[in-house]
C-alpha cells in the first residue's frame, strides 16, 4: 500500500493503462467499422456499377458476395474481446460476363486503423493511404486503390500471356 492515499499505486497506474487501452481499442473499432461501411457503400458509385455488384465480405476464406455478412465481414466479429489492432474487411465486386449469364467474383482485403488524427488504410499490398478521421469526402484514393488492385490482376496476367519471351519456352501440349 502507498503511504499517501493521493499518490497512485502501481496497481492504479496499471488499471488506468488498461482503461486507456480499452477506450482506444473501442474507438479504433467503431471508427474503422464506420469507414469500412462507407467504402463498401460508396464503391459502386465510384465504379459506375449497380449497388448489388459490391458487397462487404470476409477478408479471407470462403465467401459469397450475394450473402449479407453485416458485421461478419469485419475481422473483429470473430473476437471475444476488443483489441487495439487494424480492422480488416473484404470487399467484393461481381463482374457480369459479357458472353453469357455467368459472373466473376473479385475480392480484395482492406485494413484500416486510427493513427493519431487520421486513418491508415491499406488495400491489399498497395501503399498506405492516409485519410482524415472526417473521411466523408476523402475516400477517392481508397476507391481508386481498390479499382487499381482489381484491374492489375488482369493486366499482369494478360501482359505475361502476351509476352513473346514465353512463346518458345518449355511447356506442355494440351491433350
């Protein structure tokens, strides 16, 4: 026990640190979830597609973009306790096939966390995007990064397919 009741004990200091951590973790979760919902809800306008083509989905594992995941699209949904860590979510885009009635389901992961007076946002492996906590009119770079991530998948594969260096290489003849 401390000799002076006005002097906080080490135990009191630990309790305060835990309380501050819990407050920060909860604020990060709430703000990052709100940001994630705005990204999911606004991407269709940015891309110029129907709202039903964009969905929040789990960032990893099996998914169906036609299912409403709600909070299950976010990484915190499987945790029993709130921890101070980036909030991750998946965003899916359904792209209809022009040749038939099929569709391609694309997905990328987004990670967001509060860092001081801003968000640090990562779309897949792309560089960090900084957005203010009042992000409502500042999501353009996030939308563009998601678009670029989806586009790059197909552009890289197509470039490799068309690369003349691979035309005379070793390979297998289909049956």
